[in-house]
C-alpha cells in the first residue's frame, strides 16, 4: 500500500494540528495557546502545508522572536504535515475575551 492511501484530508490534518497546538503552553500563563485564543487562523493546503496566523498576549512578550519558530517545529512533527509556517500578527489586538470559556475558568476569570 502506498502512503497516498493514508493521506489525511486538509480538514483531518487541521484537527491534528489543533490537537498539537493544545499541547503548547504560553510561557507566562499556564494555559495552552489554542485555548488562550492566540491562534487566529489555521489553513491547510491540499499539499499538507500548514499556515498559522497567531498573536501573543503583548507585543513586548519576551518569546516574540523564538516562539513562532518553536510552534513551527512542533506542528511540523504532526504526521502528514509537509511544512508549517507561522506568521505573528498584532491585529486584532489580543484581549482576555479571546480565551475559551475553559481557559477563563482555569484562570479563575469567570
């Protein structure tokens, strides 16, 4: 059997990417970056190339230079991902309202 038979659809691969993002934690807040609302967009091409737009809690975040590369490396280990590119964006500005209810509960914000 060829590897092509086991290729995940872009939708399936996106779900696998989300599961990986849920294992990556903000270095300053004990919540994963997906639940924090730092991930603005995930696109998966038919060629299994993943493009992620994300932000940080503040432009002066000390990991601003290294964190996107760390995320690219981790997402790149997801089976089926050919390439991953992370773009750091600052619009819209992140606010605590972007966090999931689970994250807000975890941080005692409800």
